C-alpha cells in the first residue's frame, strides 16, 4: 500500500524532472540568444551604431508583457527578466564598441 507521502514524493520527483529539463532549455535558449546579440554588438560597433536602442527595447518589453499575460506569467516578472537581459546585452555591445 502506498501512502499519501509516497505518492506526493513520486509526483514531486516528476515535477522536478520537468523543471530540470526546462532549466536546460532556458540555458541553451539564452546561449543561442546571446550568440545573436553578440553578432548584433559586433555589427553595431563596425558601423558606429549606439549600443542601446531604446525604441527597440520598449517594443520588446511590450511584446514580452503580452506574451507573459498569454502564458499566465506575471508580466512584471517578465519585464524585470527582459530588463536584466537587455542590460547584459548592452554591456556586451559596449565591450565590442571599445
């Protein structure tokens, strides 16, 4: 006979396995994203373009907020997450500019 605690442990193990797979997807996705933003940074540096593009960033934030709402993710969290990524991208672009 399986106890409620044993059933919960089995369910928990399944959730954790899914979380681990999703974490791997996030890391690989971010790696791919940064490969492209690095290429953008080099292109901007070669053509003396500014490292940041506030108009593009605003569009992306609005787009991400909409995607967050559609996927039942807190839009404020999505905004903060994208803002963090944008800061990192700009740092990389500034490095290429130097």
